[in-house]
């Protein structure tokens, strides 16, 4: 079984789409683990705030298989593959890591979001604090402790999975 870490986000009917996205991920791994849900201001555009979290799955699917499964879940909830990058989302699921695989393209793993966005790194540090980031010598907690970007983010206390 391969450990897979994915980020999940929504800023359209957030509670509904996050709940449905997690339910679909649990079809892939009923024992998946979830970070807390965080609310974040959109990065790169103006719009409603996002709910974001990170989910840890274990799968026997290949890299291509898990990517196809994640795209299918997004499509099921209205994600358009050819939509512009920075815009509102019903459900956005991004593959962050696939086991210990570290590669610069096709897809980039770990995904650059691990280092760029508070809404990805804080949940990772919470879910897997002592785990080494593939291809790096830092843990997720060490990367979070060193994170210096100003990106408003706070835990959601009135919505749980």
C-alpha cells in the first residue's frame, strides 16, 4: 500500500462539497485520516473564503490510477478540467505526495503547494508532523515552522467531518 496525501478545498457550498469529497475519498480508503478543516482567504483572486484540509489515504492504485480517481471525484462535483486556474471551486482535490516519490514533472511530486500555501502546509504539519517530505530533509512540521508567507488561515470550529 502506498501512502497518498491530498489537499481538498472548496469555496462554493463549502460544507456540502467538502463532505461529499471526503465521502468519495473514503470509498478509496475507508480508513483515511483527515486534518482539521481550515478557512482561508483565496490566493491569486478575489472570491469567497475556502475550506481546506489534507487527507491521508493508503492505496494500491498506481500514480496514474489515483490521479484518475481524484479527477473523477472532482468532475462528479462540477469541476471543469479546462477552467482557469485561480477561480471559485466546488471541489478541488490535488495530489500532494505519492509515497516517497520525488519528481520534477509529470506530475511534480511533492506538489509545489506543499511549500507555497499555508492552507496546505499547516494541515500537513498537523496530520503528519514528523514525516519527512519526499526529496527533502525537512519534516512537515519543520517546513511549517519555517513558513513565512502572510496568508490568512484559521481552523474552522463549527464544522466537522
